[in-house]
């Protein structure tokens, strides 16, 4: 994997775009490079919400979801320094793990809403 964040649009959305500070709702799955699924909102059966661009999620999400539009699907290849870096996270993510996410953007809410 590259040392840089790689963004691949699987489906371009046509709704509201992600901006810094927006509350976003997503469905996502996350894999290690070896194909191990380590997290999935689909498996949990509940969409994931977070505020984006403010350091509340990994840097790969903060950077990789900017400008994405509702209805879109995006694949992020997140190098470890934009993921969890030197930290162990959960049972599967070991230090220096590169991560792969597929994310579907369901909703974007901003202060204007």
C-alpha cells in the first residue's frame, strides 16, 4: 500500500457534500490488507454517525470523505499513519496496520440544516 491516502469513488453521489464539521451518517466496512473484516456497520445493523474534519475519527476518514456527496460510495486505502498508527485498536488492528474502507454516505447535516 502507498504511504498516501488513496480515494476511489465507486459511485458518485448527487446529494449534499461533506464539509468540515458536518454530522455524517454512513454505512461502512473496514478490512485489513489481508482481507480480514475488522468492523462493519452493516454487520451491526446500524448506520454510523460522526462529526467529520475535527479529529473525532481517524485522519484517513477526516481527509478521505471531504467533498463526498450523499448517495456516493467510496473506497479508502488508509496508510497506518492516517489510521491508528502505532496503537493497537481492538482485537484485529495491530500497530502500523494499513486499512481499507468501503463507505456509503447516507446523510450530511450542517449547522444550516
